[in-house]
């Protein structure tokens, strides 16, 4: 008669294949999800104890150990790859979750200068006067090498950075430790910017602090204003170009500007070349006007229609918003969301703007400091139907740095940049 021990031995042997099969299936469960595997290990251990089967109990222990190891490894990989991962749920920012720029709204002004630069103290004094009591952190950094100048963005001593951007950056300027000259409105040059120019640059930087407390510099010519100086007939020719766009919807030929330039004893080509060098307009390879901010001679995404039926293209969204203020006239701006293709219409009547859809916003950004605004910023000054599509576009084009701003701020930026271009004449 078989003993009870023989029965247990037979049961253990007969359960071995089944146990191994179950263990193999459990390993597949682990590969998929470790947490259910821990639960399965507990159940398997209980069954093994009830059967008094050491193989089942051992399998349960191995299963639990494998699940635990997998959980630890997965958490380690997640921490390495996504240390700041959070679910994409939008909530109102709390005081403790704001960025440093929101906690401390002061502008940061950095003066880059070579040692013993005679114009550095002059620049500091003018910056202090231009601030007019505005809260700002001002620091002076000595630059002693060409490599350091390139790294910090110094294109001559002294260079002034407002929140990291050079508001007086000249197109094509190279990093340099040589003396830097600044051009005044009357055409003269000096070793430091004029106080009024500094006030304008500081004002633009303050106005461009968007809803997320990020200061931006996209007002055109890096905060120096779009109105050309009177010297050398620059302003007269600039305004003649703008008026030609308004009345005809297209750019003038250089021959159309001959008489205006001749009043200053210059040729139209010479004046246009100087205006282009200062980024008041851009020219093509044949010297013809391609753009005269805020207008474009070639089709863009932004169309502006005047009450008399004339239509013009604008360089960007901000330019379009500034045109009604520049002319003191009504206008209808038509654009499109670059993500969805949905039409956006801004109607300006009596100085008041109505946006369709009402959720529309403007993205304000820039690519870099060097080059004309047409290349640096206009590609990132766009209308969007809402902030969601604006964020989508920004993620698709990481080469641009910027933020979404509200309708009110976009309108203010357009007016401040272009509103006075035709109000101030050569006799001013």
C-alpha cells in the first residue's frame, strides 16, 4: 500500500511540468506589466502553500523578485529620460510655480565693454537717466578677448544687452573688441546710444513682457524704432516709399524716388542702399524694393485692405496691426492660422479693432540677433486662432524663441512700432 509520502512525491513530480509552464506564462506577464505580476506571485505562493508544493512556492518567490527588479529598472529609466514629466493639464500658475522672471520683473541690463573703455561710463550714466526710475538690474562685464566677445554677443565696446538681446544690433555686425559707434537720429555718431534711443529701447522691452513674463524684442530694428533719420534724405525717401505702397498697393521703382532723393543731392539707389543697410527696408539682387516695413512687395500670409479698395501685403502680423494706426484710417486685415488654415480677420474701425475668431492671438518670436528683421523675426510674428495652435506651431519650429501675446498687447506693439512713421515729416 503506498504511503502518504509516496502520494506527495507523485503529486510533486506530476505538478512540476505544470509549474514550469505557469512560471513561463508569469514571466510573460512580467514583461508586460510588473504590478499584476506581484499580485500573481502572491496568489501562486498561496496555492503552493496549500498544496505543500515547494516548486510552486519557489516559483512564486522568483516571480515576485523578478517583478520587483523590473519595477526598479523602469523607474530608473523614467527618471533618466523624463525627469520633469508631468501630465499636460493646464492650471492657473501659483506664486510658487512662476518663473524667476515673473517673481522678479526687473529688466536685466548688461554692459559689455573692454577694460578702460572711455565710453562705458558714459553709457552707464545714460542708461541710468533713460531708466527714469524703472526697476532694473544693471551690470558691467569686462570682455578681454575675441572669443569672449563672440560668446557674450559683443559687437564692439560698449555693447548693451537688455534681457539678453542687443537693442542696437546692426545687420551683419561681427563680434568685436574694437570701439563701437552708435548712430543718432540726426545722422551723427557717438560712442554710446543717445538717451532718447535708450528710452525707446527700454520702453519696447518693457512693453513686450508677455502673458508669461518673458521679455521679447520684436518691435523692429531691435528696439531702435522704424522711423529713419532725417539726415541724407533717409526719412524723406522712406516716407515716399510707404506712401507709394498705400496709394498703389505695390513698391515704387527706384526711378519713382529720383526727385525726392535729388533734393538731398543723392541718387535714389544710394539712399535705398543706406536704408537697406539700416534695415528700414530690404532690396532684391537687382536693387528693387522687396519690403519696406510694414509693407511687403511680395505676397505674404497677411493682407490689408483699405476703404478705397487698395490692398497691400504686410511683412508680419505685428506689421499688419500697425498699419491702421500709421495711416489713421480704417482697414481690414486678413490672415490665416498656419496650423489649421482657418481664416483670421481683424477689422479696424475708428481705432478700435475687432478680432474673428475672438480667441485669436499673436505669436511673437525671433530666430537670432543678426540679419534684417525680415529674416530674423518676421517668420515668427504670426496670427493664430487660439493659444493651442500657437503652442503647436512653436513646438514644430524650435528654432524660433518667443511667446504668445494677447490681442491688446499685439495691437499696442503694432501701434508703438509703426504708428508714427508717416506722422513725423522731414520738417519735424
